[in-house]
C-alpha cells in the first residue's frame, strides 16, 4: 500500500512537471517577427471580392498577446474551399497571426478557430464522470492518464526528435506505462504481476508479427501525409519511417492488450477468491472462457477503430469502384491491415499468456498458505 501511494505521488509530480513544461513551450512561441494571439469577433461585413477571393471585413477584439485590448479590423480572404476557408460570425473566437512588415507596421491574419475551450470543457466532463463513477479507481485512472501523457510528450516524442530509435523508445515507454498503470490502479499483488506478464507477452507477439508482415509486404511507413512532412522538420532528423510505423503500431496496440490482460487476471482472482478450493485446471478453463468473450469484442474494437479512421478513403475507393485486390495492395491500406491484424494477434495471445501466468502465481500463493 505504501509503495502504491508513493507511485501515485510520483505520478502527480510528473503530471505537474509535464504541464508546466507545456506551458513554457506555449509561452515562448512569440518572437519579434510573428506572434499568435486570440480574438473574439464583434462584427462581420461583406468586403466584396479581391483577386477571385471573397473577403470578410472582420472587426474583432484581441484578448491575448501584445495587442490585448485592441479592437482591430482584419481582412479574411475566402477561396470557397471548405478545407482552407475559416468563415467567421460574430461571437466566434479565433486565433490570429500578427506578422511584422518591412515598414515597422503589422498585419493580422485569421488562422484558425479557437477550439481548446470546448475541448477542455469536454475533458472536464470526462474527469468529473470518471471520479463520480470510479471514485478512488477513477482518481487513480486520471493519474495513470497523466503519467502516460508525460511519458509520451516528455520522453518518447522528444527522444525520437533527437534521433533515438522509435521502436526502442516505444518499447521502453510501453514497459513503463504498463507497470505504472497496472500497479497504481490494482496495487502490488499477483493479479497485477500476471496481467503485466500477459500484456508484455501479447505486445511482444504483436511486435514480432508486425515486423514480419511489414517486411514481407514491404511497407514504407510513408503512407500518410504527416509522415512525409517529417522529412522537412527543422530538427533535420533522418527518420527510419518503417521503424516509426512499427512504433506506432506497438503503441496503438498497448491499450487494447492492457485491457484484455487486466480483465482476465481480475476475473481469475475473483473466481479464486469466491471459490478458494477450485482446481487449477478449472480455474484456467474459467479464465479462458472469460478471455474468449473479451477477445471477440476487443478484436472488433481494433478493427472498427482503424476502419473508422480510414472511412473517407474507403468511400473514395468504393465511389470509383476499385477492386478489392487493388485496394489491398495499396501501401496506405496494407499499412492499416497490418496494423489491425498485428494488434489483434497480440490481443488474442494475451489471453492464454495471462491465464497461464495467473494460474502459476495463484497456485504458488495458495501453496505458501498451506
């Protein structure tokens, strides 16, 4: 119990440190040439057309940055393209880019809607519900989420930008996140240890099958636009994009594998608690029955999650009546298939590994009592 409390306090410290570091990064965005600020739209008028662009004459009040309190008139150019246009109305909150000109004046450009307010409100609802429903477990869950955020933002991603191996960093981060999450939520006991063993075994299996399949189908790791943009970042890191892809698959599988591992371990612990004299063989059979039920739904969860992410692309292929063989052989689709199937294989193998680990640890604990 004392060790668990120590872990919780460490997680709080890391979350606070991560938040402060993020605030420092945001606070240092402004420079002498360009500055991002926020404003609220007061009025919008039609400014006609200019160089085939329609123009909104936007009056807004700036409430952050060096021009805080100023009321400014900004030209908002629209191209009739929904991807690029930011159509504003009175009451909208927007992000502005202040850009200095050669004569010492400045220009303001509307660059995006302010979305973080609504996102933080949604996050607050999630936090409140998690604590109300989960109580102490809900609070511990929040701490594990904070710790996961810290590991990703402060350890894994900065390490990749410094040129360290994405796969190695992801494995280490997954290892630390899994141990911290399981021990904080469930404490230090045989249930936690058996879940950790099953989770690591499942992740290892997912990684091995993913590496084999990715090599066989010659995935490039450059199927997304974001991956190709990494070639031009200011840090000039020479990424191995296949390693980056494999690291993403491992991290994406972690959540589902962790859920299966702890669910199976918890169910076996409860069965043994209610029926302390149950034979190990019957206990393993019960654990497998529970795992098979979880396995069916969680495999669907992974497949549906990746399908949902690629839904516009799949609709595009169907609209142009592309054959299923042509679709499967595309790098971007093959990548998602390997991602989903590798994660599902790891998830499936987590079940027997967790059952076996739980049976061994529970048998040893029962033997010590006698």
